[in-house]
């Protein structure tokens, strides 16, 4: 099932939390060879995990991590503003209805549809919080996934070539996109909305802010 958890809420699910950080280490450090830090527990974390982001996660039946993304409001610190300004021509992103998405990660045990499920989760988060867009940096391997799912970003800038290329993009949130991702994921849009309401429903500070 999809979960929508702040960093504080994620601590209530230690198996889900720990397997997410381990899967991130496997994907970003071991497989993709990114220059990321891995601690002695085998967890990949960075400073932005300490800013209490919202994680969109696919939780496996055994409670472990199947896939995840990390979202932060651009009114605070973000990777795109602090590390990737060259891709935007030094443009800074700061707006209450624009959030950053990073760390798209899949477990080695994830089913083939989990990429689509995570994209549904991102669309549900955007619609549920009343956001307009997401901004993020993505690598060449993600281009095929976005194209297949039918939710391609507007590319604002790129650098590098071939499999080493990275790009900066904007994704539009809408009800149409949410329903399209639900069809691709094979999950009813009403179910995704119910999962969102369970974790970030009325009374939650982010839901109230949206």
C-alpha cells in the first residue's frame, strides 16, 4: 500500500524506514555509483532527510520498503536550489505550491508496477496538498519511465550526454494526471485518496496548509 509519511511519522515504522535507507544505498551508491554517504548501518541519508520531508512510499505486505520518493517544500532548503543551480541558469525555486521531489528509489524486490505506483503517489500528494507543480533533477534512466507512464516533465535544463546526462524538470499536478497514473498503476484513484487521507488527512499541518 502507499504511505505518505513525514520523517517523524516514518520513525514509527522502523522496518519500513530502515529498508528504505538501505535500498537507497544499494541503488544510489552501489549500483549508480553516486557520490552519496552510507553510514555503518548501510543506510544512505543526507542533510535533507533531517528537514522532515514527506516520503511517498510503497509498503510491501511484510512492512518493508518497495519504493519511495522524497518531497520538500521549496520555501525551505532544497537540493535544486543548493546543488543544481547550473541546470536552471541560476534561477531559484521558491513558492508554496511548488515542492521538490528527489530520491526516486525502487527495491530490488519491487514488482514491475511499483514505478507507476510511486508516480500515482506523487500525483496524489500534489492534488491532496493543493500543489501546482513539482521540481526535480532526474537522470537518463528515468526518461523512459516518464514517457511510458505518460507524465513527462517540462525540461528546464540538462547537462552531460548519454546515460550520464541529468536534467531539471517541472511536473504539473492535476486530477487528470492523478487518474492517469492510477490507471497505469492498476489502483483505483479512490483507494489512493483513502491512503492519503489516512496519513495526511484533515488536521495534519501539510493538509491544512494546502
